[in-house]
C-alpha cells in the first residue's frame, strides 16, 4: 500500500492489521534499547516526538498555517512534557501564538525536559501556571503533554485541574502518546482523563489504545516516527516484524 504525505490528511491511513502493537513492558524495552544499545539519546527521541507533534498540530488542526493561530500547551514534568516543549518551540518558530502552562516548577522538571525549558527561556518565552488558566480558551488547539504511558492511579492536584480545564473547553485537544489519565497496561480510563480529539502515539501504537473504553478518549489515532531502528524490534523480548512505515511521511493516520 502506498502512503501519501500528511498534507492530504484523509489519505494517510495504515490499516490496523499492517501495524503491530506494543504493550507497556515492550515500550519500556524499546526505550532502553534505544539509549543503551543504539546510542540514540533521550533528547534525540524527544526532538523527534515534538517535531511530529508540531507537524500534526499544524496540518490537522491549524489548516497548515500556524501563523497567528492560538495554541495552549499543557506540560508535565516528565518526558511527555519535554516532547510538548519541543512542539511549542517549533510552533512558535512558525508564528503561532503559544501559551505554555507548566504543571511543576522548572526545578522539578526531569533533566531532558528542563533542557527544553532552558531553550525556550533563551528564546524569551514566558511560562504560565495553573493559576493563569482562563475560564474559556479563545484559540484553535490545546496540546496535552502532561502524563505519558506510565501513569499509575487517578491524576491528582494540578494535573487533575489541567485535565478538567481542557475537557471544559470548546477547543480540541491533541494528546501526545496517550491522553493524560489513561493507563495503557490494561487500557484503564482513570478519573479525570483528557478527552482528546486526536492522539499522536510514538514508535508503534500501544495495545491499550485499542481498548473500547480508551477509544472514546483518544479520538483519532496517529503514529509518529521517533527513528527507532527497525533492527531493534528483532531483539529478544520483542521479535516483532515491523513493516517500513515511514518512507513518505513522519506522521501516519491509524484507524
């Protein structure tokens, strides 16, 4: 099947039976092999994830023209938040009006995410907190970069407040990897959980994203290329036959 590029959104479709899925332990192993065996750093993976996220935001939600469009980005302290910060940098460079809301202080960010924060700070970007949330967002898109695929239990505190705020807005939400509040090991929907219009998952789709309860929250499903070597999937513990997915586009639409 020939895959077309992302600017023709309706044609970027890979049927589910052509794309293998990963469970959470397998995804953790992919991350480990990427860094420990192949020497692909976390910052490289984060950059690729954020680039794909910005591309999808631009072409699916901003009509291909980010300039002047308003985007709110919700950023957690972990690697998911780092990918969202990369997307923020790219969208800012493309002329979008981006507001970045942090869930934690800069001192609490993980090392790689803090580096993305420092880059944006050097660009003169101002960061906001949960107390700066407007009752109603007047803009085109919300990006959820709060919690990744390793969630355990119901979101609490500031994370909970951000999720509830996003769900009250008329603007669509685009989630990175999984909507915050979704635990992918068993496909559990916690309370609260982001109700995304679309989700960009990475490397290969996680099995939990196809659970019936989860599908109502993840919305449209897309797959982003973070440059996992295809030979990695042949390692013991994985042994997955992965087709050549990304020859014509870094972002693919999944059913």
